[in-house]
C-alpha cells in the first residue's frame, strides 16, 4: 500500500473544532446515560492467540470501518476525517487519505463494483465518496445542516448508498449512476417507531437486504432493530431483539451482528425470514474491546474499531486500533 503523502498536523479551523465539539457533546450525553461498560479492558493487555491488534498510526480518534477486497479494510479518524487502509492478514495499517480540513469520518462502506468508498460525515451533515484506487474525492454531499445532524452510518444497494442521521428521523440516499458516477442525493423521512428522536443518539447502524427492498437500522436509544421500507420510510420493530447501545451492524444470510459500544460486546442475532422477529444467539466479547463502534467481516473473523469513549469526551487515549476476533 502506498498512502497519500502526509501533511503537517496544524491546528484545525474554528469550524471543524465547533463541529467536533458538537459531536463530542452529544457523545458526552450518551456516555453519561449509558451503563458502565462490561469488563472494561486494560489498555496494556496483550491480545490472545485468537486475536490481532492493528494500530491506526497517528489517529486522533476512530469510529468507522469497512471491508474491502480480500483482506483489505478501511478505517476512519472521525474527528479529522482521515482514512486509513490496512490488511487483517498482515496486521498493519497506513494513512490512505489525508482529507481537507473540516471533514469527519464515521460509518463507511466499500462499493467494490465501482471502486468507491462511501463515508458518513458526522456533525458536518456531509457525506463523502472516495476513489478506492487513488484516494481522491469523487463527490461531497451536504445532506443536512451542520451541528444539527449527525450523519452516522451507511449501507449499499445496487442502486446507491443509504445514510442514517442520529438526530433526525430521516435517511439520505445517494444514487450511483452509469459508470459508477454518484448522483444527486435525496432525503427520505422515516415514519413509525424508528422515527423517535427523543434520545441523545437515535438511528445509527444500517444494512440493506440483498435485494435492497428492506433496510435494517439500529436505534441506539431504544436498544432495538427496525426494518425500514426505503420507498416509503415506514418502519417496524424486529420483535424479540434487545441490543442495548447498538451502534454499527452487519448482515449476512439471515444473521446479523450488532456492535454494542458501551457494553463492549457484539451480539449475534438470528433473524426470521420475514424480518419481523429475531433472537440473540450469542455474544462476541474480548478483553481488548474498548467501546467498539463498528465492525467489518472477513470470513470467520470480525475486525472491530475501538472508539475509546470510556476514556473521556473527547477521548484521551494515546492510540486507536482495530481488534480482529473470531466470530
């Protein structure tokens, strides 16, 4: 891997500091409301033989991760917006995109068909599309006003990318046109129980069914999963599934993994074929989890990002890493 040359780290502009403070203030309220983390890990603990620790060199924070081709992953520095590229087999990561000032990076997903990386822009209200080959910015979207929205996570269908907003009862859609050209974004209001925005954080993780006709979203404040019809925005709770502090989610062949940040665990959920109900089968845990937020799947392994919000808001950790565990 050849990362984009690194520029010197200077003080960021006032606008970025304001946006970061806005996001961190919301996270601070979430932290105050959340239960004490389960089995809070000791930062110096060694990984077990079935785990691997991959440091994001120079990261000031971390939040999102996406699986790329083969064993490649992409992870973000949420406060700066920078993108790292790593390899779970090699156990190493490097800076890939040193972004312009004013961006953030939360949830992300890879579009291998068009060689694109979609990234949610957090409190900026933005979303970004990067070229997987060069790291160049292919498109930037102002999906919602800054400071009053948190564009949190993203999923992919054959038609385009869907983004959640943790402060607004709406989703955002960015179509992918002929030749992989991102099109004009639109907003879809969410209706029904998933539309409740009474919590500090609300709609969070998102995944689409293989046919793209149904979206599954995690609601952080409710500790619940919902289906959403992308055509109408109508939502319904997936009965029988209790996933407190749900953040990022993964979906595969009727099974879902829900990252439960402040609980330091990932719940494996078996879903009914009609998606009306489900049950938590088991939990994936690790002494190395430190408020994990998102995960990417690599065969029988999960690569999990540690956000480390248990160290304070903003976090005071001296390093940020990806933990690779058996699922």
